């Protein structure tokens, strides 16, 4: 039954394409025929029209605008206008306009229903749709940053039929996140980043599904930066085969924050501020690259950066985190996590240190 339905759809598409070609042919016959007819029969008048005047008269007449700057005066040109413009041209033109409007409406519907193809470049792909509120929070937080506010975002999900909201630079691709064809329509080869959300906090299979999606994404674009939501830190081994994946343990972060706020009120407010792009002075990172300088102690580095309004929070090294800087030497490849109003490169940091 499904195969028969697909054949019927393909047959209808072919018929529509043939109909469009026939209309274009009819329009061409109407315009060219009336142009030649008008040019030939109107040569007998005192100021005969040129071939370009005849073409202008034909186009303006077929669109029903009719400025009146030219008109048929001879019997032959009037008969030609009746045949080529009134009988053939107007029917072909009005039908073509209707088909064009239907095609535009269908194209917009395909985009809203996620059946189109994205042509975005250097865009963010958000995988899964656990809820409208969550997805919109992710989008708004991402676009708040001045460096990303003009970036395109493509949402990939199979749990919804239409995107429930409209936003200028956000599009939707419907399909299974485990199928390569879905990501091809999402422009995965041109994407710069991907955020893979959990399927739901109450779904015990979410982590395995997210890990599988991460594998597919990395396999199709080895250079893409992937951030995946993992509900249980015990499932980190599921992502061990993916080198480009950064894990965020959402439930653990929420639980830890709840406990710390209960023990030390104010922690949650500060945490929310430094992790949001909507507040000036958020968390950022840079990687140590090249020359470290004569004094490579993080005690010295943290002190000098603080003089420039940069608060060094921690160091990521080899998958571990360093939060105390006493007697810790800076190593090429370290990732510095800091709080500042601007994102900075290691070169900028080196200038501050000197």
C-alpha cells in the first residue's frame, strides 16, 4: 500500500511537471506569436512599432496591465491579439500564476513540516525536541551571544510534525536522528556545532540514544563540535568512541546546585549569572597554545589576569579539572576556564601576562 502511494505521488509530480512545461510553452507561443503578428500587421500605420515595441505590447497585454501606449489598429493585429493574448495567453498566464502560488505555499509547508533541505552553513544543529520550552531556552541562550546572534539553527527531530514556533533563523528537519539522510537534509557537512539533547529526563534509554546519534553525527562530519546531554554519569562509557563529544550531566548539575544552594544561599544566583549569555561576565574558555612565558605558574597567571578583570576559575587537563593553582605549572594544551565580559584568545592572555 505504501509502495502504491509513493508511485501515485511520483506520478502526480510528473504530471504536474509536464503541465508546467506545457504552460511555459503556451506562454512562449502567446508572446512570440503576438509579437510577430503585431509587428507585421502594424507596419502599415504612419508610425509603425519596432520589434521591441511589439514585444512590450505583448507582455503588458498578457499580464492584463495594458498601459495603452500601444494598441491594435488593423484587422490582422486585432485577430492575432484575440487568438494569442485573449484565448491562449490569458489562460496560460493565470494558470501559471496559480501554480506558482501553490508551489510557494507547498514549499513553505514542506519547510514547516520539516521535509525540506537546509542550505545553511556554519550553523548549529539541535537534535531532539524534549519540549518547546526547553528548546526555545537553548535557542535564545545561544543567540544571545553577540558572536552567534546571526547564526542559523536547524532542529532535527522525529517526535513532532511541525515546528510549534516561528523564528527567522531557525528551521526544522523532520526525520530519525539515527538516519544519515536526515542529517544530509540538515546540512551536516556544513554545520559547525551540534547540541544533542536528551529525549526526556524520564526516559531510561535516553543516554544510549544520544550516544548513537553522536556517533552518526561525528561519522558524517569529523570536524563538528558536539555537545551531548548525558543524564547519568555512569553512562559516560557510551560516548568513549567519540573524540569530538563534550558531555554535560544535566541532572547531576541540577542536583549539586540544589544541595549547594541549600547549604550556601546565593550559589545558585551566581551560577546562573556566570553560565548565561544574557548576563555580562560569563564563563568562557581558551586553550594554551605555544609560548607560555618565563613564569608558567598558575598562581602568577591567575594574579596577572585578575589585574585585567579576568577571573581564572579552573583548568581542564587530560579530562580532569584543576581548581587550586598553588604549585601548578601551565602546560601547552591546557584549557583555561575564566569569567570575563569578552571571549579572549591565548595570544591576548599572553599580552596581559607580559
